[in-house]
C-alpha cells in the first residue's frame, strides 16, 4: 500500500510536467511564427496568430497593430529572440502560457518581450503582447520558470 501512495503522486507530477512542456513547445512554435510575421510585416499572418475571442471579437486588434507599429518604428525588426522564462496555467479548463524573450533588434537595442497565449482547440493564440527595454518590467509576474 505504501508503494501505491508514492507511485500515484509521482505519476500525477510527471503527467503534469509532460503536459506543461507540450504546452510551452506548442506556444513556442506560435511565437516563432509571430516573430517571422512581425519581421516580414505580414499582417494577415499576424492576425491569424491572434486569439479570435479576446482580441478579434473584443475589437482590440487595432490596439495590437499600434503596439507592433510602435515597436517597428522605434526598434526595427527582431534579429534574434531567445526564451528565458515561461509560465503555464489551467483555470476552468482553459490553458494559458506566458513566454518571455530576450530580443536583439536591428537598431541594436536589447528588448524584453512577453507573449501570452491561450489554447484554442489544438492551437495557441496570442492574447497579450508587451515589450520593454527593462527586463524587470516584463518580469513582474512571479510565476515565471
């Protein structure tokens, strides 16, 4: 009986870790597609990566494009992006993932960027985006790994 009490928590923990890693990996694919679309100024592709519920249906798509345009004008394209943090959570059956990146831009500025995703079906869609030259502003969330 003692072995069973030990095995069940280990099984549950390992299942959670596998699901968490899979979520981060799938969100990373969307992030990579986003950075490519951003650099190519491909609005149609960027729109396909935005969450249809919390961005498109909510009518805030133009707010996203304003932020993207400010980024492009101020710092240019993202030459490289390296993930340095992540956080996953599931509440009421909705999975969200936050990925944080250290980015180098074509105007030789280091930026810190955060992309927040929500799982819609089998895809991860962007519902929040922010960037800052100060990492501490992006790292205000305490649950980043």
